[in-house]
């Protein structure tokens, strides 16, 4: 499981040094894909296969699902880090995620997210707010359930 947040820079060739906490998991490679909210996702073979199968099942549901599956597959590239633990991010993916110099690399369960620092400033703050609101909502629900059981 991937956890934690790290800041790393892109070099002039569009390469990103993977945080040392994540390097071993991708030593033999993985897949870099477009992801939600304008970030990139880096995942191993098993997670990529699961995502592929899920999207292909949904593709028969209609045009929007097929287009999403196409975008996922067309926007995915296999990657293998170099000896320094760097991955080369293709220009089209850097453009999609608005990656320039500083990137925020997050562990997100079975995958890693790669954000531009600007987009992460917005999405990270929204996540913090949702976490606080979620905790308050959960506490309120627990109080209601206790009152009902009395």
C-alpha cells in the first residue's frame, strides 16, 4: 500500500525521481496513466489490469463509458525507472497534468498520484476539508445511533 506525500522536481527532460519509499515497487516497471482531477496515476501490473478489466466491462454500458475507457487506455504508457529511480513522463501526459517543475507525489492505496503543485494545492485542501467534514458527519451519525438505541 502506498501512503505519504512527497515533493519532487521534474528535470529538463521531463523525468521525475520517484520517492525512495515507492522505488522498489516499480523497479521492474509499471503503468503511468491519466487520472481524475487532472493528475497522473502510476500503478503496478496488477492494479493496471484490474482498472483495464473494470473499464472494459463498463464500456458496453454506453458511449460515455467507452470514451472514458478509450481515454484511459490511450493515455497510458508503460514505464521502467532508470538506475537513479527516475521515470520519463511523456510530454502529452505532462501537459494533461499541467506538470512543470515541482510535482507532488502521493501514495493513494494501490497507486501513486502525481500532481502539479498548483493543482495539489487546490485538491489537497479540498481533501482536508472533506476529511474534517467526514469526521464530523460520522460523529453525528454515531450520536444519532446511540440515541436511538437508548
